[in-house]
């Protein structure tokens, strides 16, 4: 599988006035923070789609503004066909454009990271894998 993750992908800066380091702020601060995250989601979704092009998956955006007051856009890919982390790790080990680092994987240019986790819904007997994609700060 040939992966060209970085072709034409640029992530917007995640720092913006009003998105402070002090935790959740006013509703206006949180709204402004969420706007910053919202601009990052399409880029992260493209990275996830390129990485998982041959794999059935569902994407969902996840933010941090309400909890932390700081933007940290993430995209989570749920991969129902992977019941264990080991399958996801093998997939990324063999994927062009990704290298292992610090418990996850990074793109070769270091711009994006992914982490592979096993998940299970409370009412489901089978587990599945979630892959979290984020930009490197």
C-alpha cells in the first residue's frame, strides 16, 4: 500500500486568542476554541481517510475545548473489522508513510500521530479498534 499522507495537507495553527491554558472559560471563549478545532477536522479526516483507505471504518471528530479550554482536535476512526490492537499495529507497521514512536505512530514528517486502542460498547460482546488521529503540536 502506497501512502501519501502529506500531499497537500496543511494543519491550521491551533493557538488562537481566547483559547487559553487556564481551563474552560466563558461560552464565547469555548465557542471560539471550537471554531479553531472545527477548521482542523477536515484535515485530520483526510489524513485518516488516506491512512485507512483500504479499511472499512467510521470517523468521528472529538474536541477538548469544553473540558480544557484549549483546542485539541482529534479524529477517531472506529474499525469494526479489527477485534484487537495487534491487527491495527500490524497494519500501521506495514503502511508507507508511518513510523512507530512513543506507543503510537507518526507520519514520516512528524506532522501527525495516531494511537491504536481496543474498545467495546457496553452492550456488545465483541471488541473493535479505535485509531485516534491528531496533529503534532
